[in-house]
C-alpha cells in the first residue's frame, strides 16, 4: 500500500485503526501482566473499562455520550422494572436509541461512510438486551428455558460497577464481538488461564484480517459498488455482470472481515472467549465467534451464509427474538435486521428477499436434496447450490452497499430482477413436503430397504 493511498484514508478511519492497534497491544499486556494470580478482580475490571472508555472518547468525542446514556438508562430499567416486562422494555429502548442515532446520521450525514458511534451503540445494545433477558430468565423454571437461556441466565442483578465495566470493556467496544455478562465475568475471574494461550489461532485471524484490509484498500476505489452501474457494465452480457457484481461485493465484504476478525483475535489474545464447557477447537472462540470468511465465500445455502456472517448479531436475534416469539419468528427477525441498520432503502431491499430465500432453501433441502444421494450427484448439488448462493448474496448485498433506491432499481433492472422473481416463485409455489420419489430414494440410501 503506497504512502499516497495512506494519505487518502479518511481521518476517522485512521483513528479507528489506531485504536484497534492499541487494543491489540493492550490485550497482550493484559493477559500477561494482569494475571489473576497477581492481580485482583477489581483491578482487572478497572483496567479493562479504563481502556474501553478511553477508546470510545478518542474515536467518537462528544458522541460517546450516547453510550454512557444508554448504559445508565438500561441499568435503571434493570433495577426497577419487573421481570415479565424488563427484557422487552430494554430491547425496545435500545433499538429506539440506535434508530434515533441512525436517523440523525441519515439527516445530517446522508450517504457518507463514517466511523459512527452507532457501531459501538449497536454492540452495546446487543450486550445489554441479552443481559436483560438473561435476568428475566432466572424467574423461569428450567423446563421453560432453552439450552442457551439456561446457560446464560443471571440469577442476580450485577452491581453497577460490574455492569459498567461489562458495558465498556475494551474488548469489542468498537466493532464487537458482543458477549454475555457471565462470559465477561468468567474472563475477569481468570477462567482462561486453565487452558493454553490461543496465540497461534489469534495470529492466523490477524493475518487473514490484514490481508482483507489490504485487499479492500487496494481495490475498493477502483471497484466500488457503483462500478456495477457503469455504462459498459450495464450493457454487458448477464454472466459478465454477475461476475463483476461478485467481485465488487467480495471487495466490500473485506472491510467487515477485517473489523470482525481483528476484534475476535484481540479478544483471544486477551483471554476472552474461553468456554470450559466445550472441548477441542470450540474451547476457544465459540462464545465470541464473529465471522468465517471461507464458509461465507463457499456457502451452499443462504442459511450457511447467515450462520457464519456477523454471528454475534445473529445469535442475539435468535436469543432475544426467535426463541421468545411464537409466530412469524423468521419474518420478525429479518424485519428487525433491516431496520436495525438504518433508514436507507437498501437495507430493507437486502434483508427481506433473504428471508424468502431461506424459506426456499428449506423447501429445497426437503424436496430436492433427497434426489442427490450418490457421491457424484451430492457434489454436483453442492456446486449448483454454491453458484446459486453466490448469485443471490451478491445481488442482494449490493443493495446494502448502494443504499439509495434509484441506484438499486437501476442495477436490479439491468438484471431483469430475475433473482427476486425466482426466489419468490420458489418460496411461494414449491411444495414443502418431499415427493414420493425423493422419499423413496432417501429411504433406500439410508438402508431401510435392501
């Protein structure tokens, strides 16, 4: 990366990158010099929250007051509201606060790409709403709770000092990951020292993240999302347009890969993410899992994509929404996902078709997948579904990057809207139950008939 390119990086991004680098250094120092054997729990609390508060003030200036306001108001809700309404009240209040900040940015910083306080506000909202629902879950019987609710329930309200340190811990304060309160307390009390320091895993993540960062800064200006609207691209054959769309969206995803992978690596280097209930590879990182670029780029279904993209947000939606509403869970989750990101039309245009795509994927697995039972046909099915997933993800995610309605309409019209039409027709018209032939083939392959 040339010095001229570095000079062109916006100042707010330079500050954010600097804070991320400082967090990396602080994580290593924290792990080795604030060992639980030589440092008290209060000292570990104090250092982690001091670094976190310093980072948000340096990055956001006076806008960091939004973070202090949200954390203070939510604690009052936790303190005084009864358990049946506490979780939902905190959820509505946090989402409302995030949307108000999005509306301000939409009004005064229209179509600008900035490192905004909404990034950290969204991470904090996830942490605090999970804590509120976990506190509510303690009033339930064990038989009334899911596995995750049992695991993360809070049997008592934390002190304000513990709560404040949890809210502003420097691990994930900028870009995530969000984690549950009991995971944070386990980290502060030194549970991670029962296992080997995961430096190798963290360094691999850092290497991948910096490769993504370099790729983004090298190619993003040359191949932005708007490149798909260039006259010579718009007038090209359909296959070529899909190839260009895939390339531009890959470059766009790299900035998210950097933010999430580097943040996850920082957590690992500090000792956050150790789960004593897991074994093997899941022992480290499962509780702070953010993204898996390889499984995303080679996803064979929209569900596989969503299971590996922005994982801590997906887990939050599942924990706070999907597990607690009885009807239309998927629809509510995708509506919230769209509005959660802001008021640009592109966000709604991206997320709503993905909900239909997941419904179609479920029907395909039930009705078509059983027809592909031999090793060759199974591999063929994976190739076909990977190609289809690449097309759908690129087509929909470009709306997220373009954001404006007229730009999205121009792009999707050049594709004759065919991905939307195919997904809608399949989701609404395809039967949910497997055919008799598919059922018979599946039964034979499982060895029930000889």
